[in-house]
C-alpha cells in the first residue's frame, strides 16, 4: 500500500531543495517555456515538477494533473495527483517571499474525493498536511479555522488579479466592509493561512482558479473547519481537468460564509464622484 504521507513529505522536501538552489541564482525568474496550463514555465517550475514526479514514480496506475507537464497516466486510475510545483511563481521570479508547493491526491474523480494533501511554504518551510477525515496540521500540530463571525473585524483574502471590471464592482460591498483585504500572490498558501485561523476567508470569484492551485489547500482547509462553495452558495464541483477554470468562496465558518455570500449578492453600489 502507498504511504502517501511519506511520499508527499519527500516530494515537498525535494522541491524545497530545488527552490533554495534556484533562488540563489541571478536569473531566478528565467522562463524556459510554456506549461501545459498555458502559463510561462520558470526554471524552478520545471525542476520542482521533475522532483515531484520522480518521488511519485513508484506509485502504480497513477493519474497526474500537473501545471507544466499536463494530464497523463489514465483517467481510470484509482488515485490522481494534482500538482502545482510552485504556486506563486511570479513572486518567486521577483524574490517576493511568498510561494509554495502544492500536491493534492484524490481517490475518485471529484474534488470532494480529495484524500491527502500537502502545501509547503518554500520560504520558511512551514508544512501543512491533511488526510481526509483527520485534523489538518501545520508542522505536525493540529490547525483550526477562526471563529470570527463579524465582517467588520475580518481579514479576508481577495484575489483581484486580472479580474474583470464587473467582478471588481461585485466585490465592492465586501471589500468596503472587511477590516483588511489582503492578497499575497500564491492562492494555495493563502488558503492555508485561512485554514490555520490567520485570515477569516479567501475569496476568488474571478473565474480563473485552476484545479492545480486549489486541490491540496481545499482538503487542508476543509479538514480544518473551512466552508467552501461557489459565489452563489452551491457546492464547489470543478472538473478535475487542467483546462477547468472556476471561482469560489472559502470561509472559516458557516456564519461568516453566509455573510460573505450575502455581500456578494448585494446590488451594485453607485459610484460616488467627487
Ligand atoms: C497563481 C497564484 C496567484 C493567482 C493566480 C495563480 P501560479 O498561481 O496562485 O495568486 O492569482 O491565478 O495562477 O501561476 O503562481 O502557480
Ligand atoms: Ca505554478
């Protein structure tokens, strides 16, 4: 039987070594091609993915969905590894210290079948891990989402990068009411900040999220107590395909989740001109 925990920790450790080496190089943001998901591939993306795939190479009949190399191994496999070798590549290239590796394992063809997950902060080594039905942990200690229910006191991650104008306008009621709106540029790691109670929600309704950025942190968040849905409140059910793009709202608890969804449904505010 596969020891997923051991494999995932080994893969994350190997990526950590690659990231350390690459970050010491002068051209840390060097582009070496275009990945299967359509984004530019940096040296570190390519090398990190190679380490992960080598770590998983002994697993029989494994489907892999990975940002750079794409989808292979067969859809009838029992397990699927969903990999973002480096989430926050743009931060990595600019030496902004916020990026991670993200690997989720599903048993079945739905995100809700996520069974094992690891996200490792490659700047400080903090490692988030989850197994379905078990508590999520950070560096071996259990983590829990926050119990904040007051929007006015909340710290909420909101990804507005390349969002369409209409999306930004729809987010205005929420942005104007939270205590702090934050976004650091690596959504998997930002979901882990929510999972450990540092932020109270993470909202990405741009319709640009990919399964590779989401699968691992989804399980880590869910097992730590987070609630996930689409922006209209329905179940989050993205297809496990590299081409899939979607949006979601993830919150620390059901009460604040309901309030956030309510704010997203509010009428467009009129623009005040001075
Ligand atoms: C990106 C980051 C970023 C988000 C982008 C993602 P990448 O992942 O998570 O925060 O705004 O949509 O693509 O490209 O660094 O793996
Ligand atoms: Ca990436």
